[in-house]
C-alpha cells in the first residue's frame, strides 16, 4: 500500500535541516555542504552525477539507494524546487536540476503561485499545487499508483505533514556537524505522541541513520 | 590546565536530556531509562554497581571510562542531587547514591538553600553553592587543583554554563530513542556561534558519541 515517506533527509547534531541564509548561490544554506557528506560519497549520488565508479558501497549507500526504491511520486516544498526569490519570472525557473532532474516520476511542488505542469526529460513532470498539503498528497498518491510517495522536504514542509499526521515513516541521517541555527526539525513536535518510534539505528563513520516509523 | 567538561551526558534523537515528569520513583523522567542504555552495559557502570564482570569493553566503555579520568571535582544542578520535592526535610536527603556516592571527589551542588557540607564515604563531599554558577565553578576549580571539573547536568545547568561561555568541552551520547518532550539541550542555543565544533564522532550500536569543543 502506498505510504508517505521521508527518505534520506539529513539533519545536524543540533537538529537543523538546513543552515541559515539560503540563497541561489548556496541553496542549502551556510555550513550545509558538510551536512550532506554521507550522501555525496555514495554510488547512488555519484550515479546521479554520471560517474558511479566514484561511489562506494556500505550502509550509507544502502540508505541512499533505498531512497529511490518503490517511489511513485515526490512532494517538495516550494524552496526545494526553487529559490525564494530571483531575478527571473517564476515561470522561467525549471528547478535546480537542469533539463533532466533525478526524479523520473511526477513531482508535486507546494506553492502559492498557480503554474502549468512542467514536463522535463527522463520522466519527471513538476506539478504545482496551490490548494494545500492534503491535496498534494492525494494527487501524488494517485500518480504513485500503489507505490510510496517520497516527501523531499524542506523542514517546514515535513513539519506540516507531521502535524497533519500524514507521514508513515522517516529515514533521517544525523551528520556530525553543528549548524547552530536554521530550521529545527523537531522543535515543539512531540514525535512519540504523534505515534513515532525509532525502529532502525545504523551508525556509520559519516552519519547516524535512523528510521522513525508510526505505529 | 583545569577545564570545565561535560562528559557522558546522554540526549535523545530529538535533543532532550531527560523525559517529562521527573519524580522520586523515576528521577530521570519518563522513557529515560532506555536513554542511558549505552552506559549501563559498560564495565565502568557495572564496576560502579559492584560487578564489573558484567560489563563489556569497546567504544561505549572507552567513553564511560574517560568520564572519570582527570576529574578533580564535579558540579551538579539541584535536581541531579535530589528530587524537586519529597516527604523529607532537605537536610535529611543525602543524594540518590546511598552512603558511598560514585564521585570520590568534591561535588558542588547548585541550590538556593544554604546547607552545611555533607561528607560521604569514599571521598565524596557535597558542597551546596547558593551564589551562582560562576562561584560554583571557581570553588570546584580550586578543589580540582589542576584537574578538570566535570559538569554532570542537568540540561538547564549545562545550558546556563554554555550561555556563560564557561564550558570547554562536551562529550554527548545521542541515544536511538525519541523522547518527544522534556528539556532540550540545544533549543535556542547557537553552538557554533558560542565557539563549538564537533571534533570527535564515534558511532556505536547503542549511541552516537560526539565531542564538541570550543575553539
């Protein structure tokens, strides 16, 4: 059955999902490059970059690969698709990933600005959803056709879906980095009360992987 | 040179140092027993309990043992010494640990209630400090005589010392447990801005050990 899952989402030791001062030059925010170090070394990431011979196997790779298994659609918050503001018209922006984004399935982007679907190379089509997170999930689920819907982030979007009780499972990677400020994934949320417990704990040299699942 | 160090302090995946509803029956708070699982299996802990044959070696043990190396004095917040309230007079309470506490050095307890020093078996003397955290550190440092002062917690006390810029190093163990509520160690504190970075990252099956040190 189709579930809503966060996969491969990285947070810092102090619980932040992205650094401050996000910008076009530095979309993940300050100090956040090191946050994703566990992922950059994997075969899965290097394959996305076009040269999997550079990537290594191991538990980091296993989690990276699992992130793309049985995924029938994605949901992204507005800032995951594009910068908060830029020198272009919204309709010119085609996402961070160039002509062939690494999704290869329908991607539902939460936004306040209506826009026609954007079909890219390789099977990715971006749909822009203006009527809220539940609608986005319903649409993504329909397109996923029994497979899972992967929620890509960012933090604010994950928190909205958590509060709405819609997330079934989250794989998080905790990186050995302090960010100090930014968007806190957990602040003010009581995950056990929302039904979550930690069902997997796989520490590696680069990150501590945890899987939190709703009972 | 004497430094102020937090050692072996355990937090949950969501950053809490203790569960809610602390009480005499459950001094660490709800769900917090599992929080300290990494420590209970170590030789150091089992030796404290009187039977080190039950404990195992390994990185968890290494960190547990380091917690007692070169420690010349301790500082404890009020609740680490005793329950918030109980059916006894304050002066009857001699701490959680019985006649021979596991400190074996002077221990400075932060409190609002003046009380004469309490000498226990095995070298532990509790001193009750009513004139604030800087005074407690000055007194502990003097007693430590060149060795380190270990700050035992709890969360509120560590946060006070962090804000005052007095902590040099923190070894934290992140346990694969969600607490959901309680006292958050990091909330609202910007550790990098306070000068800290992660200088050690040792993941085990039971916890992710990190050492945060001030530049």
